[in-house]
C-alpha cells in the first residue's frame, strides 16, 4: 500500500538530521557517496 503522506523532501530532511546528530557530515558528500555506492 503506497504511503500518500511521505514525500522525498521529508525523507531527505530525516536523513540529514540523522547524519548531523552523528557528526558524519565530513563523510557524506557526493564524492564519498559515489565511491561507496557506484551506479549499477
């Protein structure tokens, strides 16, 4: 069943909050994420 109340921005905000709480900002940047999770 689809969730009609959650949107992409809400999910992005939750991930950002999670990262900030753990002081992971220096690790979560486009370069590091692209190296860790390459395109299929």
